[in-house]
C-alpha cells in the first residue's frame, strides 16, 4: 500500500493581533458558532484539538490577504504560524504541527456534512448558503450599508475536477441556456480537432456530469479580454452588490443619485452552471428582504430579465422589489392592452401618442456618447406621453394609472383645463376631433405590466439609473484578478457546499477591503465620520468702516 507524500504545512504567514481581532469580530458577529456547535460536538468522546470557532477564524485569516488561495493546506499553515497565546485564544489545544492539516480537513468535512444535511433551528435553515451569507453580511458595519438598491450579476467559477475532453464539446443542457445572450445563438466551431468530452454520470437533476465534482455542470460564459466566449464546466456565482439609490428623477432626462457607497457584497448564491437564473438568486433576494434587509431596487442585465415573468418579475414585484433592466428585442414594441392606453416597451402611454414616437430603435452596442444622446432625444420626447401610476399594486397586483394630461406632464389647447398649468409644461398638438384626453383613471392587471420600470426605458434618465450596474462589474473584475482570482485552482474542494463555504470567507474579506478603500478615499474613520478638519477661511477685511473714515482730535506725538 502506497503512502501519501508528506504535506508541507510550514512557512505560514504570521498573524498580527489586529488581523486576529478582525477575523474574530466577523465570526462572532455572524453568530454562526453558537448554532453550529451543538450540531458538530458530540456528548461523548475526546475533545477536539481544533474548535469550530478556531477553524472559521483561521479560514477568515487566510482570506484576509490579497491574492490568497482558498486551500485547506493554507488554513493549516495559518494555524501553525499562530503564536501559542493566539491559538489558546481560539481554543486550539494539544497543537501538533504535523497533524494540523488532517485535523483541519476532518473538521471541515464534518462541517460540510452538517451543512449539506440541513437543519432548521428557530425557523432558520442552517446550510452552506446561510453560513456564507452570514459571514458576508457580518463583514459590513451598519454605517456602511446605507442604500436600498443592489446590482446583480453572475460570473463563472470553474471546477477543480478534470474534464476528460475539450470544453467546446459539452452539451448545454441547463435551464439557463435559453436566457443567455450569445453572439449568434450557437457555440463557435473549434479551429482544430477536438476530443468529445466524456460523460461520467447523469446527476439527480438529469444533467450530464463531466467531472468527478458531483455538482459541477456545463454552462456558457461570455467573452473577456483574455478569453473567448464558450462553454465551461463548473458553477456560476451570482452576486448582489450595494448600489446607489435614485433620489429623484423627472423620468425624462434628469436623474439624481445618492452619494457614493462602498460596493460590498450583500448577498450571493453559488449554483451549478446552467441553472435557471431566476431560481439562482431571486429566492435569496426575497428572503433577504423578508429578513430585514433594505432592498427596494434591483439593477441587472438581460441574463435575468429574459426569464419568464412568473419566475422573476412578478415574484419580485409582489415582494416590493422594483427592477431596472434593459429590455431585449422580443420584450420591446407595442403589445396588446385591454385598457384605454398603449403598452410600449413595458410602459403605458396615452392613446394620443404620435405615430412617429411609437416604434423607436435603441442605440447599437458600443455607441458613443453623442450617438446615444441622439437616440435618447426621441425616447425623451415619447416619455412625456407616459401615464403616471396613480396607486401602488393592490393585493392582486393591479395598478391604477392617470393619463399624461391629467398628471400634468402635457398641455393641449383642446383641453382648456390643462392650459392653466405653468408654461414650462410642454404644449403639444392634438387632433381637432379629440374632445377629452382619457376616460378617467385606468386599471391595469399584473400580467399586463410584467416589464414596467419606474423610469421609462430608453430615456437619458433611464441610462443614468442603469449605469449603477457597473458596480457589480467592478466586483467581478476584483474577484478575477485585482483582489483574488476565482479561476480554476482557486479552491481545491469539490461540491457546491464546500465551495460555498470557502467563498463566504473570501467575500467577507473582500467587503473589508472595499470598506477600507472607501474610508481612505473619503477620509472616514471606523464609524463613518469624516476625519478631515473643516477648511479654515479668513473673514474678508472690510473697507470704508468708521475706523477708516472718522478723524480723531488727538494730536500726533512730538
């Protein structure tokens, strides 16, 4: 029987007391140890030499360093490099450097077994997603969680399992294949001979398993500067990142955003590649709002808005979460509507809308700022004819609407009462035979307003609001090179449970890094208060005062 080669667990990074305090604060604030300890600790048997708190703090210490690797051997090296008093603080007893890795590996596997089984305690389901999100949320102090908007996007995470064959030959058998935008709708043909990817098994979900990783599946990823678009095998990481709020907008060409906020991850979900995007993150957003998180607006790309309204749009609307997104071709144009209005691009417009403003082309991808403004000019004209929501959705999702003339958006000489409004309200011509602007307040059912947005699509105001999505793109870039690299080999564990746990520590460390950078940029202390002294300005010296003009009778000294 061959023996395993010895594992080098020496040469670990020394831990400062400050880093130890930071890691302990995250774990303790998350409140996960108290719930997990009863599930892991046995009533009989020998006491563990590494406690669950000690393991989690060591994992967090490993993740605090930029460009770290989420390997268990790195966690073992961290524990071996701790000082004796630091290990004692974490409850690590009878320390043996040669046995550290095996003890870490055994406890980590036991932790994942408990999380994989799932337990419900006080109405809370204890699983890997719960643990990882608790860590991410605990890393963000309340004073830096100030907005009610999040930007959502997904990024690929390759599995550590070896693929026997070429990635271009895998079958995209997931539910998300229909909602992923590809250049021509097909997989590009390889330029050289390929070897058909070997299918090792068929999972319980009916999808092909190409590697020894039991949860990894085939999916499609978009192109980057260093990699072409195409299929891969692994997982998709969906991130919800804090974004700026829309403070005010006129719905046409002006939008005012809130102050800059740190782009921290507030919620995330790791799912097998090709999983339906609505099922991947929507439940987590709704659950986060139900748990007390302030989420009122979600900004995301067509990868999510392409899903059926019943799985995404209506569920979020029922939970009180608005969506800002870019409609694609089949979601645009004039749609049938039962009421006295026109439904165009998901928005209700007056029936008096001119014909030349009904079907408007969107600016092409990669258009310059000047070109976008030229396209937006016509969308801005059309937005003045939009109907205003008169009442929020009722228990059935029905909404009530007022026409633009009644809402004060437009004036017309055909409707004398509208001429009493300010001259700044646009004056538009209406057919001479038209005697009334509408038939009163209109009711629209939920099924008819699946793609409605607060800011009319295509306008300058909408583009400013949609630009908030760039914050999640920055997070993806940081996780793929700036802060760390989530490429293949970043984690050498398999299974969605183990990878989710490891990612929880990494994203918690990333949040700390973002907050530290935000505080340095804006000169803030740990409580979010400014450390800059107010600028001292000297009072302007006055001239022509009494002291200057009144003559005194005192004679000059001799």
